[in-house]
C-alpha cells in the first residue's frame, strides 16, 4: 500500500505545475521555453501556411471542421502506409502489407486516441509503420484531444469571443509538451532496459538448446508517448506486461505517472482558466475602494486548482479511489474456485499477472489505465476477477474518472451542466453555470452528448450477441463471454483501447463495428460538446444574486456525485448484472 500512496501523491504533485504550464500554453502566456519554441512554431506555421502565427481565432464550426479534416488526411496517409509496408525500407523483418479491413480499423483506432489493437505489433507492423503511423498518430491524436479541450474551456471561461485557433493549439501542445516530455521519458526508459533500435529481430539459442526469436525495434519512443498521450496500445502484443516495454518497477511507476500527468493537468488548467471571475472582480473592487490598499498592498492570491475545478476533482477522486479499492480487494481474495481445488491463493489472483508487479501494482495500473482511458495494460484484463473486470468496465462506461487528456474533463462538465439544470428546477431559479443561462438548446445537446456513449456500447453489444459473426468471437461461454463483448465496445466508444483479449476480434465484423464505435465515440461527442459551449458563448453573462446556485460548494459536489451514479446505474447496471456481477456471484456461490 505504501507504493500506491507514493505513486498517487507524486501524481498530484506533478499535476499542479503541469496544469499551470498547460494554462500558460493555452492562453499564450509567457513560459520559460518561449525563445526556443516560438521559433519552432513559427517555422511550422510558415510550412503549413498558417497566417498571423495562429492568432486568428475560429468559431466552433470552423474549429471542429479543421480538426476533422486534419485527422482525415492523417487517416488516408496512414492507411496507405500500412497497406504498402511490405516495402524493404525500414522493414528488416520483412513484414507483409496489412489486410485492408485491419488497416482501416488500425488507423481509425489510433487517430481517435483509442489504440485498440486487433494485431500483435512485433509481427504485424514494420518499423516504418510503427514510427510513421503508430507513434506519429499517438502524438497527433493526443494533440487533437488537447486542442478540443482548450477550445471547450476557453468557451466556458467567458473571456473570449472565439474558440481559438486549432492549428496553434495543435502545434503548441506537441512542440512544448509532448515532444520534450517524450524525449526525457524515452531516455529514462532506455536507461532501464527498454530497447530503442532499428536492428532486425534476433534469433538466439536458449539454454534449452532451442532457437528463439527476440523482437526488437524503436520501443522506448512508442512506450512513452502511448502513456503521456493516454493512447494505449503497445509495440508488442503483450503490451506493458512485456519486459521489453516495462522491465522494472521504476518503469512501471514512470508509465503510471505519465498516464495521470496530462489529464490531471488539464483539470488544473480548467480551474485556472475559469478561475472564479466573480471573486476576482470582488477582490478588485475591494482593493480599489480600500483607503489603505495603496499603503498596505495585499499579497497576491495564488490559485492552485480553482474553486470551479474542486467539485470535479473531488468527484473524480472519490470514484477513482472506490474503483481502486474494489479492484485491490477482489484481486487480493484470489480465485475461490482454485482455492477449493487446494491451490494457495495467498498471493491473490495471479492469473494473467507479472510476478514483477504482483496484485497491488497490477491493480493500480488497471485502475489508472481504465480511469484515465489510456488502454495500456501490465496484466491481462481478461484474467481479472469478475468484480475487477466490472470496475474496469465501469471506469470506461463513466468516462469521467479523470479520463483521457481533456476527454474526462469535458464529459464531467456535461454532467455538471445537467446537475445545474436539475438543481435550478428544484430551487425554482434559472439554471446558470459560470454566468451563462442553461436553457432548452443546451439541455438537448447535453442529453445527446450523455446518451451517445451508452447508445454505442449497448446497441453494438446487442448486435454482437445476436449475429453469428459476433458470437464467434467469444472464447468463454456464459457471463464472461458477454463481458468480453461489452468490454470491447465500451473500450472502443470511450477511446480506451484495452480489451478482454480472449475475444477473437480480428475479423471483418469486429474490425468494422469497433471502428464505427471508435469513430462515433470520438468525433460525434466532440462536436456536441463544442456546440454546447458555442451556444453558451453567444449568451450575455448573468450577474450572481443571493438566490444563485453556487457550483463550488460541497453540497453541489455531493449532488453531482449522486447524479453521476444514478444516471450511470440506470444506463449500465442491467448489462453489468448480466455480465461481471452474475459471474462474481457464481464464483462466490
């Protein structure tokens, strides 16, 4: 437990300065690296034809259209590279071209920040594909998500008249955050034994006198950005359970901290950008009217998180800790069926886990990778005990327990708007959030944004259990087989990418349906969320009154938590009962 406590404390300590740095980048405030990064950014602007150094703002429609078209170009280029990767260039292991259905599924998966893999990277991708398609899209998909989040937060802050410039947001997050941190992180991983080479696979004689192929490649470069960008996926089929991806306890901790760093930082940046404009205004009035203010100037108030971000952080943290506690308890109990057979379960449920990490660090990794919607795994989720598998699914079903970079925050704000609307009706006041009225148009868009995710998961799961092509993918009968299906579509829709890997998902049916789920889960949700903010931006700001609903109190935080639980329970509880909960009861019974 000491390891868990240390990791979580370090995560929070890193989130705060990173959030302030992201805030400076998003608002174009001065940062220590500007003399270098400005030159790099300006050169990129010239090459791609962006005028006015990216200072020209965009309305929400132009912003989202630019994002979609930019991502579409990358999809087309990436698809053809995967199809033509049999070329001898950077292909020392002579990997053939990827099949068209799998190639399409792969590029959609990586451009949507899902990184769901229906293939094993060491045997299905050339080094060219790993670098030019996979690693490249890990950077660009993460940057696209951050850009959308910054546009979303700007709109909520009420301090701007446009969403900003997509190209500027996109480029600045790559050059000033993702690339520098990736270089530093990759060097740390290399120092711990993670390979970074273009050498072909090695064939060696084992101590048993047999031959074994050892896969190599530019692993460290992929490994760090897959966690920093909350991408997921892996160079090898075994993902971060593979010693070449995650060789030591230190690399395991680095990877977990990398997953939490930027999603937590975006939450802090949100708090700073919408930081209590009413209180700031009050402080200004007090300072201006005080007769002693010029003689005794007050110390400037430091904002670490922001009052509007605190309720979100508390709800996210409570959900995270509840999920972590459930996973650790369930995994530590072991498998009762094996216990009845006389097998010791003193170490907990070790099936599918690395002895290097054990139950505790595997459980923490599972909670982080599903709560922060990364999808990287250091143990096989298909081997999790039923309750732990259910918690992992629930994290992705909620998609607000910090979530991926920007995604969790945006989804949580949607629940905040719903909570404000419900509370406003209860107290008989017009619902207002951050000084803007919540009216019919916003609530229609909010309802659509909330329902998209469960609709994708439940509809596609229903189709999969109804057709032969879907049922053929199940490797375990009964309740666990249903869990395999539901997990696949939940992971796809929430852009997580992890899976119950017993599912035989490399088929036309699964590649196409999961691809649609990833695409809709990413882009339709983004469009609806930016449309909500655009609608609020167009409204006049409303002044607070005595009866105004306060959204920074513990009462509001409690109501928000309850609404999240109630909405999620009404939506997903039936399928969870049929899957992991029923399996848990059978195992215990």
